């Protein structure tokens, strides 16, 4: 078994036939499929089992009694995986036949590779990129690198990036054992950024494999712009910075971080007409002692003094920040 593929599901019945068909066509077929279901109320589990039997796929179902969240469900799948490389794949992400083969070959090309990103394309507009990995700037703002750009079919060479989008990525078990898995307190959103930052600080390499292509239905589970999503994003952003941003850079950029975040809260409140973004940040501050403890553990052991800095994106003017997310509207 070369790879374990972990799929997290919540009422994704409508996507499963297309997903399983895409996995059955993979040119690298030495994989197991682990399906972690977060208490779906549709026919997700029996349909998944029927489809796997129909397509002769090796599978394991891990049913949860309630929705434990994306990050804890990922850790459940990782803990049950038998392979040394674990691929995460959204239930609404449909890979091309060579997807897994390209990810695995790129992962094996260098010993310090811990993460390999796919190129996610919009399912409804496959000529445009949904995500080519994670970008993050010095204000602690993360977004989909190259999101909204036209896809370039001629791209063939892997490139170093900050981290992969957890919707379609390959992770080294050795790396995960060293730095820990996903932070389960995050529940969902930015957990992949948190993991990537911890990995960068520990000296692991992340690359985009542009030939590993996946077609993605964006925010099919929680919905783009839902109050719950805005709450989680607001809360998790504060935790992300507290945990991972090393000193003295954090102290230097803290005024900028605070200024940009205040503008973000005001803009979100006016745009959505609810207080979810503010409530998320207040919830984050209530857990400050716990996350300062996590910070001490991370900052004491990181040893890569330069690599993560080179992968940070430059600051942008406030009026241009929203352009980074225009492709998601």
C-alpha cells in the first residue's frame, strides 16, 4: 500500500458517484480509501460502500456519531491509515486519472518533502484555478495562491510553496508524526495553514505538483460566506498567528496585523450584516492561555530560521486584499 486516501464527508451523497469513479480510474492503484463520515443524515455511508464494492476498491468507513469537524476527522483518518503517505481529498473534489501518481512521484523525489499540493480547478469553470496551494502574507492573511487565474496547461515543474490546500494534498506520515497532525481545536478552516506553518518551521518542504489536477466544487459543505464559516475563519486566524508567527517578526508586524484585522472585522460585519467575524475573534481570545501554551511548544522546537520567511508573500494595500478572494464570489 503506497498511499492512504482520506475523504471527510458530511451529507455528500450527491458527490460520491463521481468521486469514486474518479478514484477507480487512478493510474496509481496501490491505495486504500478511508471514509470518515461526520454523522451524515443522507445515504452517504451505504452508497459509498456500494460504490467501493462495485469498483473493487479497498476501503474503510469510520462513522462519527456527531459532526466532530474537519480537522478531528482528518486525524481519525490519518490514525487509521496504513501507508507512509496520506492523501486528503474533499468529497467534492474529483481528480484526474494521473493525480495520485504525480503526487506520489513528486513526494518521493526529495527526502525533505513533507507536503505536496494539487492544482485545484473550479468544477464549474475548469479553465480557472481555485487553488494552487496556500499563500500567506506578513499580516497573517492566508488565501488561495493563484486563485482565479487561468490555468496554464504547459506547467510541468514542481515549485516550492508555503503549503497545500487540505482539499487535495499529500502528506508524509513521518512529518505528521514529528509535528503533530491537524489542530483539532480549529474544527474547520485554516487548519491546513496551521499545519503547513508548523511544518515550515520544522524544516519540511512543501511543493505544488501542477500536473496533479483536481476539479473542485468550492464550499459545497458549509457554504461560502455562511455565518458559521465566518465565525470559524475569524477565530482560527487569531489562533493561527498566536501559535505560529515567530518573534521578533510578530512584534515587528503586530501593529499591521491588528490594523488589517480590524478593517477585516468591520468590512465583514457591514457586508454580511452579522457579528460572526467579531464573535469568532472574541472566542479565540477566550482561549488565549491554551494557545500561548501551544505557541511555547512550537516556538521552542522550530529550527528553520530562514526558509519560512522566503515563502511569505508581501503586504498588499487594504483596498486590494478583497481581490485575492474575488474568484470565490
